[in-house]
């Protein structure tokens, strides 16, 4: 798509094109269905050059298929064209220890630019005319890689950064020559990388990532993004944000970006399977369509928690139902009821606790109750202790003596 003046309407997500062996059209239809229900409208797509090297035809077929599925669901795509790549004799830098001054990836030497050029050319030729293409993201986070972070010597680090920025500027020009129509930008790690890389004049969109920890820090980044947007006369997008373990909750990131009129892409749409690199800290939707945190969904839809003095504290005992639930639980405990009656009493208490937000929701009490019910062998002693603790929490939350 040709460059737009404004991308503030973008509500996007990061996503990975499945590997050659794992790509499944029906799974992509399912996942893009989730994105559509969330009212998300753009996908930032990671791809694997190694798959292209193995079978470029299948790789490009999968890319076209994915972009068509996304477009059929009202979702545009911004393919990430480049990550660091390596020559055949190299060990990837991520296998090196921190501060090891790990080797520079071969891609940053001009004699190896041709490898990336062939890859990028194939992608451009395959999907530049696709109606779902929003813009090219020329490279992901050029300044945030192990062969840079592992270097302690300032001169060596600057030398490597200079190589990176030369590479980025080369490929901006290369993509522009191959496709003079569609918009492009660079997915910079930080907003200030726009200046360090000297790419502000070269791109159509100023792009940055933000995983900062507090509202004041995120707002400072947004203000700087607006300043650079005005300086270069270019629209701005935050195309990576939201991380639980970096004190960068999704709702805070979205609320702040919305306030500054900056389009955003959350990292990432799907919650990976247990054991995945990002499964515990990123993602909105599980494969079965459930979510980890409904506040993320609310934020995407433009609804945010009331954090000011007008917020009204809930009272789950307003009609005496907490008293009744506690009495029923006490009765079940005193008469040494069976598992089902204990769990029924526990669910009554748990629903009040969860509705009033009187308990942590990382593992909701009702999730534990469901697990107890699924178990073939029910540990009555454990269930009794669980119910007793729920009652104590409810009494404390409702100031019941």
C-alpha cells in the first residue's frame, strides 16, 4: 500500500509465519478469526530465512496464503524482511555467552549483502502487489542483538553499530528500488535509533518499539515519537509493545499509545505452548480461544480500568450473599461433606471473590475448582483446606468478623 499520512487507526499484533513443516491453513484461519473478533486490523509478520533457503517455493506459497487469510479477515500484513543472517561457517551469536564479544554475523559485511538481497527480492516479487500488504518492515530491532550487547569495548561496539546502520540504510535503498510503490519503515528497538541510524529521511513511517516500565517513561517515548514525526513530516507507529516481565502491561501500553494517537502492534497474538520462549510473558489468546487476561481484550476495545478517585469499591456482601456462602461452606466443612458438596460451596465463595477482585487472578480459584472436579481421585483433605482458605479470604475482603 502507498504511504499513508496517518496510521493511528492501527490496532495490530506480532505473529510468526509457521515453519515449512508446521504451516497449516486451517490453523491460520482459526487464529485470524481470533484477531478479527478482537477487532485487530494488522499483523506484523516474522519469517524465517532458513525456510526460504530450504524450499523457497513452499515458503512463498505459505506467505501468500497467510496474507490472503489475514486479508479475508480484514487484517493487513507488514512483513519483516530481515533479521541478522549468517554465513555457512558461522555459529549464531545467540549460542555465545554474554560479554563474549560474539562474532559479527556475516550479513553485515558488504560482500554478503547479496544473500539478503536475493531473499528480499523473492518476497517483494511474491507479495508486493498483494492487497493485504500495508508496508514493509525492513528490519527488526537492528540495535538489539547479541553480537552488539555482548561487547564491552566502546570502540568495538561503535564499529559494529556502524556496520549495522550501513546494512540498514543499504536495504532501505534496495527495497525502495525493488518496490517504489509500497510504504516502508524500520522496526527500531528504541525511538532514538531513528536519529542514530540516520534513517528518518529515508523511510515513509517512523517505527519504534517500547517496553518501558512506567507510565511516565512510556509517555516520554510517545512524546519523543511525536516530536520526530513532526521533525521529519512522517507518521509514527509503535510496532512492538506489551511484556508482562518487563513491567510493561498491555493495557498501559495501549492506553498511552491511544492517548498520543500512535498506532500499535502488541507482542504477540497467540500464547505459545508451555515451554515456548515467550509463553509466560507474551500473548493474548490461547489456541482454544481462551485468554490469559481479559483486561488486555478490554484495552484493545478501548476500555481501561478506572484508576482515579471516581472508582467505586465493589461490595459482594451488599445483599448478604457472602454471609450465606460462608455459612454454607462452614456447614459443608462441619458435616464432613463429600467432594462435590465441598466444591459446590467453594465455587460459591470463589465466584464472589473473583467478581469482587478480592483474589489474584493468575490462577483463579475457579480454575483450581475445575481441576479438582476433573481429577479422578479427589483429595478430600486438600479440598477442605482449599475451601477453608477461600472462606478466610472472603471474610477478610468483606470485613466479616
